[in-house]
C-alpha cells in the first residue's frame, strides 16, 4: 500500500488516498483496486496535454471538402454502380458477413431519462423502445435475407447490468441469446482544473465512459471481435443508440464500402445550414477527416460553391461501416487509443473535507474519444449521403430540438412518405404534416419498396387515425 501511495504522489494524485483510513475493509479494497487500474504512466501527459491545456487537437492548416456519393445516383454510370453495389451488399448480408453494432454507453444527460437510453420508449403508436426497434429491424433483415445478423451492444459500467437485464427480460427481442453480445467500454478518470483526479465518494474515483471512440478498443478487448471472426462476420454496421430511423443494414452502403475497398465509411447529411452543430466531413492530406463544427474557422463554415451550395455541406451523423479487420489492425499493438477531446463539465465530487459538492458551474474536465477520429487511419473511406427525413432523428433532449416529440413526428413522417410512395392516401394537416399517427413493424416492411409490395394489406387511413402496420 505504501508503494501505491508513493506511486500516486509521484504523479501528484496523493489526494485519492486521503480518506483511506475512514473506509471499511471492502471499501478500502475497492478503492485500491480502482487506483491500481489507473494508467500511472499516462496521467502526467494527459494532465499536461489535455486537462491544463485546451488547444489539444491541432486543426490542420489546410483542408478541403470531402467527396461523397449522393443519396440517389446522378448519372447512368452512377446508377449502374449503385445497382451493382446494392446487389453486392445484399450478397454479403445473405452470406452472414454483417453484424449490427450500437454504441449505447453514453450517459444521456441531456435527455435526463432514468436508465439506459436504449430503453427509452419512442415509437409513435406502440411506444417501442430504441433497443426493441433496432432488434426487430435486425431480426426482420435476417429473415428477409435468410441469414443471421448478430447484434453487438456497447454499454458502460454505468448502464451495463441494467442493459443486460433489459435484454434478458425481453427475451433478447427474439434474436436469440447466442446472437446478442453485450460488452462494456472503458472509463477515464475525471480531473479538476489543476489536474487532480476527483473522488465521487470516499471510496470511488470520479470517472466517465471514454467516449464512443472507446468502442474500437472495447470491441477488441471484450472478445467481440473474436466472436465475429468465429462467426465469419467481416463488416460492422455502426450506429448510435438515439437514432430510431437508422437503416440497420443498408445493402447500398455496404456495397459501396466494399467495392471501393474502404475500411471505415460514413453516412452524411447535407447540413441544414452552415452552423448546424454536426462534425464536418473534410479532406486532410487526402484522407477523409471529421472536424468538429466548433473547430472549423468561420470563413470555411460559410464558404459557398459557385452554385450557392455550402462548400462544407456534409455533416457527420454517427453511422458507419467498419471492417472487422480494420479494428483488429488498430488493436494489433495492444495499446490503441484515439486522441482525447476535452469537455469542461460540472462534475459532482467530494471536497477535501469529504463533503459532497454538486457544482453549479463547470469545475473540471472529462476526457473522451470520438469514433470518427479513426476514419483517417483507414486506407480508404467512402461517404454516402442520406436524407434526414429517412435516416436521422436523434433523441437527445427532453424538449425542443432533437427531442422525443420531434423524433416521433419524424417517424410518422417517414411512414407517411413510404405509404404515399406506395399509392396510399395519407390525411395531412394544412401545414403539410400527417394528420394521423403511423408506425410500421420492421417485420411488415423494412423499406419503402417492401411496403409497396404489401399495398393490398394497407387499410384506408382517416384523419386522426392511429395505425400500426404489423
Ligand atoms: P452523445 O454524444 O449524444 O452523448 O452520444 P450521450 O452521453 O448519449 O448524451 P449526453 O451528451 O450525455 O446528453 C452519441 C452516441 O454515442 C454513445 C451514446 O450512447 C450515443 O449512442 N456513447 C457516447 C457511448 O457509447 N459512449 C460514450 O462514452 C459516449
């Protein structure tokens, strides 16, 4: 123990053991275990580089807009390429080479929901949770392609046990226990502005999940990659837990990724305006790179093309294709980590006297990594544009923009558009929004085309109806 104390003091973190003598034996043991798990070698560097210094990530001197594939082909040649890619993607799904992967380890502080965000009820008619929606989509896709699509779920120590309980209680939403793999991401300690690690309790280091970028390490260390290899899974469809509109396996996206020999690819949105708060897809030294909106200089943010469109028009939405072999390559030296981003936060902790503090203003730094920082490490990377109304309705906030209410409206909105494309009349209000509430079970239709094929099973829709197509 003296040894540990000296080690801690050598990295200026002696405060972590101040209350040791107040603790019960099991609390003491737990705290010592947490201290032993700290990366003593790295802490001084983290403090100097990221905690005390906020200019950590160097913005490149020169960057250009990244090229992308449009959501619909623009030329005949492109049309042919899309058709071939879709077919190739379907073949890969059929051959069992795809898995779904959701990152669900975030704290969801903005939503303020009690429990894992994936358990948030969101579907407009049946109130299905996000986890149920993703699982049902994967199951329906597996049935459509007569295959198995395993589901990998990343949690954090804060929500892992509850997430496992939720899946168990729901009998794995029909996917089969053997096809669901739930694993935890790592955590990083929280610091005060002087670089001292905070205590959440006398026996507990204040820490937080290491960001969605932690997935690329946790997939490996948890054994998820080994499980994929055993199954012959070669490609991961990656998405965020808050987006129920995501297409969990998209043949076109998979096909373009594979035909262009990419290792990590992305879907992108055309930004709603120059300052929309999404990462910008750029090209740096020939590599696709996401630069955070807050880091893009004003001139570039507002720059226009000759046709009036934004020069940096592509926003990142947390939807990727990732090669299993790429993740293995990143982890081959055993100590893989993406660069840290620094977030100044209000961090509850105990003070020097052991009194609990719930800060009203930011008092420290959390470090996290972002998955898109791995894109430039890929030998090739494809960007496919998608449409907001088709594929991006994140539940982030309790009210206002990106709230559950908006997401539900968008879910009904997409169903309405699919129904109309199938020739069904949907009652609309004077502002154009649907005058009804609509939901489709993934087993009924996964795409607009699937729905068209079931046109004769769809009843008439009257104003104010709540319709579930299941
Ligand atoms: P967000 O950036 O929206 O963060 O995560 P959050 O933690 O869910 O919500 P707030 O900011 O506290 O309100 C985007 C996606 O990345 C996952 C989240 O679960 C979500 O799917 N994520 C985020 C992780 O899996 N781990 C993390 O450490 C952070």
